[in-house]
């Protein structure tokens, strides 16, 4: 087991990474206020891993409430959130009950938002079961739900007490989900960690073959990068750079997710295509060389990700991107690449260049 720390003063917490962690109740027990938890999962993950997590906790004397939701990005909404609240109230869960998110990013975001809201705030623990959630969404305290007009537009910041990333859960991960997670892994190399980018190029075949050592290293290196960024800018308030840099490709990608309908493309797939658009715009601004652009595009393609965007039409992209959370005073701020390994937030990209980058990457 490898352990990292997210350094946030009194709200610091550990990230444990390794095989067989679901069964280790001793890693969870010290983080409970009282011996009572509510495990939130979905219909895909629960049959595989819910009992493996719950049984050791029950054996240790913990009261376990189980809440199982439908699976999919399209269920990251008010209805699912209310299902969690209904179950918590029906089981008389109080404000010392710890919520545990067992699943991917949708379950993590829903459970975290429920924890931030229920009785004005209860503790929660992240037990991510997808590569994407292990390297990104489980770390940093962003929680929320989608709105028909925009992704992740409603939510709250709430840091977990603990992140428990059991790498054994990746053995049952569908190939498409594995590739989606690699989009967020590649992101760290592109925005701030060039040596990691070099490593990813050399080790992508091993990652896609689910080599345990390669996956563990990639998860640890990704979490270390995210932990450093979050510790420096927890609430994404830095005027330049900061936590916003973690959104490379996301503004374009969220437009794809919202425009097609949530769940049509996986989040990581949309981020992959969105990252190509961000790199293309960076090239058009004279920052990335042709060789750097092609290097980024090839790595994303090698991960099994789409590198051509959805044909929504340029006007639709522009309209949807206008709802992005990084829009301030009506000005769209994009995360772009000055060089590989160096990202910036930039609000002065000419509209015609943004449109041209979308056209070039979507064939629209």
C-alpha cells in the first residue's frame, strides 16, 4: 500500500493506494465519528464490491446502511440526490453518520454533495472504483450534480476524511472506462509534469494491459500532482493558474457531454477530445509547435481515446462553453498549453481562433 497526504491543515487527509484495501476496515474505522456509515453505490458496482466493503465494517461493530442508485452520468441529478436523502432519513441517520462513496466519479460527486447538504454537513469517505475517480474526482473535495444546461453547475466543496483506492477494482473495469480514466492521467503530464508525460508515452501499452505496477505508479503520481494543486488553491480562487489548470480540455469536453446528452460519451472520452481542441488552439496561438501538438494527440489516441470531437456544430459548442464555470464577468477563460508540461488560464483567445480550433478538431 502507498499513502499520500492532501495537506489542508486541520482538514488534511490520507490517500491509500493498493490492492485488497476494501477488506481493511482498520483503515476506515479511525475516521468515523461514531460506528455508523451509509455506503452509496450503484447497480453495477454494488454486486461486485459492496459486501466486500460492508462485511468487515459490520464485523467491527459498525451499523451499515446500503444505498444503491442507478448507474450512469445521466443519473447525476436531483432525483438521485433525493434518493440518498430519502434513505438517510428512513434509516434515521444523524449528523455523525459517515457517508461512503463506493463507485466512480458520479457516485463520488453525488455522495459528496449529499454529505455537504444532509443536516448541513456530515463526514464522507471516498472509495473510488474506476481509474478516473481514483486519479481525479475522488481527490480535492469537489462535489455536485449536473444541470440540463451545464455539467457540474450545482454543488459544494467538501473534503473527504479519507480516500481508499483499491487497485483490485480496476480488474473488472470495462476497457472503455479504463481509457476514459487515462485521459485524466495524461492531463497531469500535459499541464505540469513533463517527466510523467515521458513515462506515459513509454508505458501506455502496460497501462492498457492493466499491469499492476504501472497502474499503481500512474495513480500515485496523478494523486500526488492533484494533491499539490489542491493544497495550493483549494477553492479555485487563484486569479492565474492554480486549481483551474486541472480543467485542461474540460470546457470543450463538457460541451460535448451536455450537447450530446449526459452519458452518451464518458467524461474522460469528452476530455480526451477536448484536450485535442485545447492543444489545437494553443498551436494556433503560436504556443505549441506542430510536433508538440502531434505528440499530445498521439498519446491520447494511444490511450484509446477519441481525438475528434462530436459534430455538434461550432455555434452549439460556443453556446455551451458560455455556461462554463470558468466564465467570469461574461469572459470565457480557457486552460491552454504554453508548452507541453506548462498550462495557463487564458481569457484573450480571439473568438475566430476558438471557432477555427473547434472546426479543425471536429470536422464540422
